[in-house]
């Protein structure tokens, strides 16, 4: 039962962090004209942005990268 409670607590912390991380993504990582509306076009634009930053498998970064973390939050 404790594992279930720990998982719920972690999920609550993660969900609570989403608004701030999305503000950070928008303010610090994306151009002002980026279509930040969670539409298909927005996701395609985010994919293009990330591929431009990390064009090959050798340039992948882990989740310790703030950019990757923010993009993951945007993708949900």
C-alpha cells in the first residue's frame, strides 16, 4: 500500500509542476511566435524545434536536460 501512496504523491508533485515548466518552456526555449496551443501544429512545431536542436541519435540528451524535460511536459 505504501508504494501506491508514494506513486500518487510523486504523480501529484509532477502534475503540480506542469504549469511552471510550460511557462519556462514558452519563455526560455521557444520563439515568441511558436504556436503554443497544444494543437497538432504545435506538436509538429515542437518536433521540428527539437530535431533542429538534436539532429542525430548521437546528440540525444537525457531527462536531466531542462529542454528535454520541458518538451516532455508539453507533450504530456
